[in-house]
C-alpha cells in the first residue's frame, strides 16, 4: 500500500517487518537524503546496510552482526593474550637457560624458582575452575559425541561380532571366542504366533462362555405366575374390612403359624434329603464315577512306556504340538545356545583382559629387573623371560580406534590451522642438587649386590609364575570349550531337527486348523443346544408346577364355595349355577393373537355351553324353572352374587389351566426336537474329533520318520535278551537303562497292586452281602411302622389323614376374626341396650311430666267448662240487660270460645304424644 502522500510504498511480511520504498524522483531522493543527514546528530552511529541476500529479517541480520562483532573482539583478545603468554614464555626460557649456564653451586633448584607458592596455588585453582566451567559448557557436546561414537561402533562392530583369540605365553595353546551373530529377522519371524494357537485358546474359552438360554423367559414366566396368583387370590369373595385382633389372638395365631412353618421347613428339608438321596442313587447299568475316575487315573499313571512309533498311538492333549509351540522350542534352544556361547566368550574376554594387565605388569617388572641389573656385574645378570605382546587378533575391537600415528597423519593432512593453534610445550629440567653419588666401601657394595641379585631372582620368579598361571587358566578354559563344543554341535543338530519338525507341522497346519474350527463350532453348538435344552427343561418343570398350583387354587376355590353353601336350602341350585359353563367373551389380550384359533375356541365353548345348558334345563324338569341370572325368591342375594363371582373365578382358572397345559405341551415338543438336534450335533462332534485324531496320528507317523541324532558310546549299549545279538538292529528298541529299571520296578509294583485290589474286591463283596441283609431288615421294619401308623390313624381319627397337611395346619384367622367380631358386636349391643334403657327412662320421665301437665290441663278444662256453664246461665239470666252490656258480653263470649278451642287443640296434641310414647316402648 502507498502512504497518504503517495511518496512511499509500504510492504509487510509474515515475520512482522514493514519495509518502505520511496517513489520520489532521483533528484528529490538526493535532496531528502541530504536533509536527513543534516538532521542526524553527529554522535549517532550509522547502521550498516544488509548485503546478505539470504538474510531473513532485519532482526536476524542484526543479531548475526552482533555475534560476528563479539567473535572478532574475542579473537583480538585471545591473540593479545597469546602474544603476552608467548613473550612471558620466551623470557622464562631465557631465565632457565641462564640458570643452567651457572655453576652448580650458584644455579637455583626447581623449588627455589617458585617465589610465591600462594600465587601458584591461586593460578592452579583458577585453572581448575576454568577447566571445570569449560567441561560443564562442553558436557552436552561431549555426551552427544560419545553417543554418536557408540552408535557407530555398535553399528560397524557388533554387526559381525568379532572373534577374540587369546594366545598362551609359554606354550602354543590358544583359545578363541565363539562367533555369536545377532539374531536375524527370519529367526525373529519364527517366533510370531500362528492362528491355530489362538483358535485353541479361544475355543477352550468359548466352550464355557455360552450364555444361558431361556433365563429371561423363565424369569418372566415366574413373574407372570406370581402376578396371576396375586390376581386370583385378590379376586376371591369380597368381605368386610379386616377386624383388628387382640394381643392374645394374635399371639395364638403367630405361635400356630410359627409351629406350622417349622413343621413345613422340616418337611421340606426331609423332602430335599430324599430327593438328593434319590438323585444320588445310580441306575442299575450306571458305572460308579469314582471307579471311572480311578480307572482313568490308573490308566494315566500306570507307568507303562508308550511307543510313539505304534500305529494306534494317540498323542495326549498336553503333548500335542503346533507350529507356535515348535517355534517356542526353537526360540528356547537358540537362546540356550547363545547363552552358553556368551558365557564362554565372557570368560575368554576376561582372560584376554587379564593378559593385557599381565603384559603391563611384566613390562614393569622387566623394567625393574633392567634397573637392578645395571647395579650387578655381567656374570650375575639372568636372562629375562620372553616378554609377551598383545596381538591384533586379541583386541579386534580396537581396530576401529585410531592410533597416535593415524592422529598425527590426520593432523598433518588437516592443514596449517592445527599447527598454528598448537600450544608450545614447556619442558622442565629440574635438578635435585646434582649428582649425589657417594663412594661406598667394599662391604656395602657386596650387600647391595646380594640384595639386587635376590630382587632379580624374586622378580624373575614372579614373572615366570604369572606366565605359568595364565597358561594354566588358558588350558582349563580351552578344555571347557572342547567339552562344550560337542554339546553345541548336538544343539545345532537338534535345531535342524526342530526346523524339519516345524516344516512338517506347517504342512499339517491348514488341515488341522480347518478341523479345529469345525470342532470348535460343533462344541459351541452343542453347548448352546445343551444350555437351551436345560433351560427348556427347567421352564417345562416350572410350567408343570404352575399347572399344579392353578389346579390347587381351583380346588381351594371349590372348597371355599362349599363352605359358603353348606346347610343352605338352595345348595343344589347354587352348585349347578357354580358348575355351569357359560359362554364368555375373549379377553382383549387374546384378541390380537390369531382370529381363526379364537373362533374355533369360541365354537367349542358354545358347544360346551349348550351341553351344560341342556343338562341344567333337564335337571330342572318337573319343577318350576329357575334362571341362573336371577336370584330365586327366598335366597340370599349376597350369596347368589358370591356364587356368580366364584363361578367367574373358576372359569378364569380353567382357562388358565388349559393355557398352561397348552404351553407345556408346546414346550415338551420343542424339548424333543432339541434332544434330536443334540444327538445329531454330538455325532458331528464325534466325527470331527475322530478326523482330528486321525490327523494327529498321521502327523505323529510323519514325525517318527524324521532322523534324530543320538550320540552313544559302546559301553552304553546293552542288548537285553538271552539270545545272541542279531545282525539287523532296525527293529530294536533303544531304551535308557534308567527307564528299563523303572519299568521293571513298576511291574513289581503293579503285581502288588493287583493283590491289594483282589483283597479289596473280596472285602467289597462281603460288604455288598451285608448291605443286602441290612436292606431286607429295613424293609421289614418299614412295613411294621406303616402298619402301626395306619392303626394309630384309625384309632385317633377314624380314617386316613394327610399328616403333612395336619402338621402344617396353622391357626384359622377367619375364625379368630369372626370371634373377635362377635365379641365386639356383643360389646356394641350391650352399649346400645344401655343407651336405650337410659333413653326409655328419660322418655318415661317425660311421659310422667306430660301426664301431669295434661292432668292439669284437663282440670283447667273442666274448670273452664264449669265456668262456661255458669256463664251461660248468667247470660241467660241477664238477657234483659242493656244493649251496651250485651255487646260486651258477646265479645267476652267470643274470647272464651277461642280460648276453649285453643285448649282443646292442645289436649288433642298431648293425647297424640301420649299415645306415641306408649307405643314406642312396645316397638322396641
């Protein structure tokens, strides 16, 4: 973008830098440049232009320029320091030369040259500190270089695993390490698993992981039965609200219920014991599982020698081999061979290291002997033992390490840079005070000669003993390697045999895998069918138990009906109403099922209903016709409604029984189908197992054809027969002597076991006879007890009773509730009688009061009548009075008449009330 005055073009980069370019003409640019230079301060540094075309940004270029400036300053400082050091070294050398040129009594010693020890120590400390800092700064780079060098060494050195050869010093013996190459990729690939092993493992795991079939259906059926049971129980005859029983009644009922529960638990426990006993009872043609297991164990542990070359030899399951197992054997064998070789190599390398250390010691001892021989005359000097050297074959790992000559050549080829940077070396030539040799006497010289001669012999003996000890260790290690070498060769042959067996197993792997998959599918299908069959059988048992329960409820419903109509004049009519079959509408739940089946069922029901109706009508011939839908006169309506309700419940139970039986029959048919399918699957499984065994036998025969190398000595071969040795040993059995002795010992043990088993068999026969006698005695005792039980029942009850029902009979809560209701009713009636007595007394008192009041009213009425009569007489006697007196008398008469009428009405009302009060006690 251009600036606001169109004099510059602005550009921006992703790095955040902004560049401006002037678009003024050249003359204007020169004027502007001169103007900017005039405005810049004189002491301001002029930034340098960036000439590097590869510069990324101004900041990076600036940082690079700063680094270059620092490097330049550092180089200048280093050159100045080196120049100073060079001048000081020259001056120091001049002083040393001057000191050497002086006479002995004038020149200074090495210690005297140090004027200030503290200065030297301080310099050493500073040097150590700087060296430490430099090491810390270069530690990461040193570590990186070491790691890179180690990687290169491992790459080029370990790839071909150099052979180390150690030579003896005093003899011609030598021992070398085994060539242990790295594990190749093909060997690693042999260790990968095959699919067959996974099939074996997955098959065994899936055989037991088959889900149980029908558990959810069984649970749903159980829940449905419980719901139906509750529905039928709750749909019994409606009765009034429960009566709260007293503490004594509740305690009595609770004790009776506990006693019944204990008896029921005892009976159930005894039933379980009997069922378990009957379940454990084997069939007549059944074999004892313990005997079968003992036979199997005896067969497995009989101790015989099973020949793999036999045609009927079956490989046991735990000895069957697959390619994965053979690869594992190869892996173990390779690791074992490698382990033995590595252990021997470690010992040889340790011996090589000891030789290197011994060579250095021998050279030091030889140097000491030379120094001692300088002090001895020529005739006393012994010849030195031959000094060994380290051969290149003994240290092959150092062929990649550069020598000093190689480094000097590399330094020479590197150019003059290395020569210029080489620091000058300062060589000290110290003198401890000149020659301090003093002349000694003849006796001292002789003692020194004897001492030196003794030291010479001691060192020579040490050197010879060290050499002999080393040679002895080398010979022992050489013998150990020779003993190990045949074993390794046999291991190589064994490895070759394993490779041949692996190839043979791979040939059979495809067939074996297919048969194993087929067998796995058969086993899975068989387990699934078995699980389904078991679930169906359990469900069938549940269905049969449900049918039994519903039938029990039906019987209990009939008993409840008989209890309600017992001693009733309409018992026969109500029984016919209860047992009558009525055409009923299908439930909505069943309407969605199959219409044709429901129509057929409805037709059958209608036929049955018509038959029942005919029977009901024929039973009523000769009598007045009675309708089952209307309560006959004289019959309790509540009892009739109860009978209709019980009939509906009976019909529901009959339909439920029919449905349960139908489901049970369908389930039984399905079980039969599953049993047939199970037989077919078992046959297929047996065929698959036979095919797999045939493949195993064929594979074993092919493996028997492979040659196996077995090293034997002639002293190990014994022909165990009385006849002379045959010329052809092809059919002979090569057997270990230990195995032969074991078989002979096992034969004697089996003979002893046969005798023991015969004795046990005789003992078992005697025990069997004794058990038969005991069974006969127990049968006789059981018959006697049954007869005694029958007599006791007839004596106590007069008939045969169900002892189980009698023991489990609990308290009748209904009877207790009725008794409690009777007591409460009596209490309420007594209370009501008392209330009525009090009310009668109150009414009688009120009646007396009314009678008294009525008596008073009658008396007042008679008095008024008498007054009326007198007044009438007075009226008749005073008819002659004046008119105004007559009007007054008429008004008074009218008033009195009204009063008499009012009193008469009150008298009538009182009479009615008195009559009512008299009649009320009679009604109550």
